[in-house]
C-alpha cells in the first residue's frame, strides 16, 4: 500500500514542479498549492506514516482519489439509470432473468451509485467507502468468475474496488463503530 502512495505522490510532485510560474513562491515553493494542500503528514500508530517529502501531499492525493471514485460511481450510476441492456447478462449469471426486474434493480442501483458519487465529493464517510470497495469488487467479480466474461474483465476493474479502499485507508481505518459513520477527523480531512 505504501508503495502505491509513493508512486502516486512522486508523480504528483513531479507534475507540480513543472507548474506555471504564477503559482511559484520564494525558493520554488508553490504558495497557492501549499495553502490548498495543507501539507501536514498523516499520523498513524508508531509515528509518521508519511514522513518523506513525497508523502506530504496527502490532501491532494485524497482529492485525486475522491474525484476518481466519484467519476467511477457517477458513470456507472448513469449507465444503470439508463437501464444498460449490456449489463443484463450479469443478472442472468446470478439467476435474475426478468427484464422488468433487472430494469428496476438497475434503477435502484443507479440512484445509489449517483448518491455515493456525490457523497464522496462532499464528505467521504468510511462506511460508504467500505460499501463502495465491496460493491466495486462484486461488480468486478460478476464479470468473472461469476459471470460470462473473460478473467481480464475482472482484472481490468480492480481500480473499481481499489480506489475506494485506498481512500478509506488514506482517511484512516476507524477505531470504533462510531467512526465508520463519521467523515475523516479534522487533521486527516482530505
């Protein structure tokens, strides 16, 4: 997991160094970005989890993950609301064959996906992120091994569960039941 964050953070740092000069401050710092990113390291058990210079842009990484997860769920939600006929075969794989039942289920799933996409942008709630990761894994598995598609359709969709899980881990695994239903603590808000 830390390797993933290292790669993403290194890529973001490299990109930020090449930004336009109006954002540059004294000594090469980016004034506007420093204010937006609030570059405080993410604290964890046993000290700083992200103490290297590459890991101090956790807020930016969090927003990248939030936008990615929202885009994924918004896109899939709109397809579901439209009753995408190409998805009917996945319902058939689990024994749901009635077209009206499938359309109704897709509509409900679509509403939920769109709502979750908006929620993750407004305030990522841990239980919602866990649901998104589990749902993303299930919808990948419904293609293969449960459904009729080749294995690579499953592999291709690892980001569908990996991105919400990464965002959940970035925010912090809850220490009690109450934290599942709260957003990130203020010092970890992303």
